[in-house]
C-alpha cells in the first residue's frame, strides 16, 4: 500500500526540456537553494543571465522537473568540444531540487536524462563540480558513479581598497555632482 502511494508521487513528476516560460521559476528555485550563507560561490555565479545564456545557446541541455505545473527541479549543462581533440565533454553546471521533493530520486533522474542527451550528442565523458562541503550533492554524484575527485580552490579579494576602484568611485561622485 505504502509503495503504491510512493510510486504515484514519483509518476507525477515529469522531466522535460526547459522552455522560455520556465526561466523565472528556475531562477527562483535556484535562488532558494544557492544562498550566500550556505554556498557563497554558487550564490555569486547564479543569476538570470547565466540561465538565459545556457538556454539560448544549448537548450537541449537544460532540463526541468515539473509536478502539477510547478517547477520542482532543474539540471543545466553544457557540451565542451575542443578543437583538435576528438573528445566531447558533457558538463553538468547546475542541479537543483526543491527541498519538498528531496531524496525522492529526482536529482538522479535529472542526471540520468542529461547523461542520455550528452551521450546521444557524442560525449565520451561527463563532468560535475560543486562546493567541497556540499555533502548532499557529493553523495549523489558518487552514487551516480562520478569519481576521480580533484580539488579546485577559489580565492577572492575585496576591491574596495584598490586605487583604481577608489578613483572610479570618485569619478562617479564628481559626475553625479555635475548632473545635479
Ligand atoms: C543535491 C540535490 C540536487 C539532490 O537532489 P535529490 O533529488 O534529493 O537527490 P536524489 O534523491 O536523486 O539522490 C539522493 C542521493 O543523494 C545522496 N544524498 C542525499 N542527501 C545526502 C546527505 N545528506 N548526505 C549524503 N548523501 C546524500 C544519497 O546518495 C542519496 O541516495 P539515497 O537516498 O539512496 O541514500 C538537492 O539536494 C539540491 O538541490 N541541493 C541544493 C543545490 C545543490 O547543492 N546542487 C548541486 C550543486 S550545483
């Protein structure tokens, strides 16, 4: 009985290519997931332009999960083809599942569907990346067979004290004074 209820919930979630009308919902869901407090690097890189660019250039690698006409997940990727290299790499750039739907296999379904599309288009390898502390995503990626982990370190620098930044701010203030 319990199994039937669970499988009904699963069957209501469909995965399809993202459409133009989904862009703002995908952005909103991502903004809920990639918060400055939790994942500062993901937060900085997540914006409407990122989604729009991916959608405009490679919409076949932009997937959404939908339940009762509500977007509850997404996977956005890109295909990397290098000149003079016969290998193509499918790169999963962004993955998100609504907290209400977590741990129901949706992240895995999105990855599987994107993997199929990458393979159909000639990819021989797939890449994923995330914050080193993102245990949930890492758990999922490992479960889906991703391995050979390598560390990549992000560093940041506040530019407020940079002479050019100060100069630019002063120029802007002068200009604002002039126009009144
Ligand atoms: C990562 C994320 C996409 C997973 O989505 P999901 O639909 O819950 O994932 P699934 O149900 O398909 O897979 C669950 C698997 O992930 C792993 N997992 C989930 N939560 C975990 C946790 N807290 N610790 C370790 N592994 C975990 C397990 O392997 C789990 O399999 P199991 O349920 O059989 O044990 C989702 O949690 C999310 O949107 N997180 C915020 C955004 C994010 O971090 N995105 C990835 C970087 S772009």
